[in-house]
């Protein structure tokens, strides 16, 4: 299994509507992206979160499935409008 964890610090121009759109779009990957087993998102409530407030965890069957997701057209469409609004941090590992 391959785990992909991401978290965002939102830039000031990110509206609440855009934050909700990000959540909706990410959850919509479930059942569409081959090899994506589970998608979880939520607000980071850690007092040591460093300003990263939006967090997600995705489980893939393996690293190959994750790599296919990374270049999948619906993921690329999300990144096109989302990347200008966030300072992202990602952690990936295999279990």
C-alpha cells in the first residue's frame, strides 16, 4: 500500500468557496482514479501545524497507482487552479 499525505497553507486570496471546492474536488477522485482505495480530508487541528490548515490522506494500492494519479487529467485540472492558492507540503511512503 502507498500512502500520500498532503497539507496546505492557504494564501490570502483563497476564499472559503475555493477551499470548499478543493475539498469537493479531492473527494470526487474516489471511485474515479484507478488504485485509489481511500480518501480522507479535514482541518489540521494540531497546535504544531505550522499554519498548515487543510490536510488529506490518500491510500493507493501501490506506488504505481499513485504515480498514475499524479498525472491523471482530473488531478492535473485540480492542480491548475489550486497550486496558485496554496503552499503545499506532501509526504509519501509505502507500507
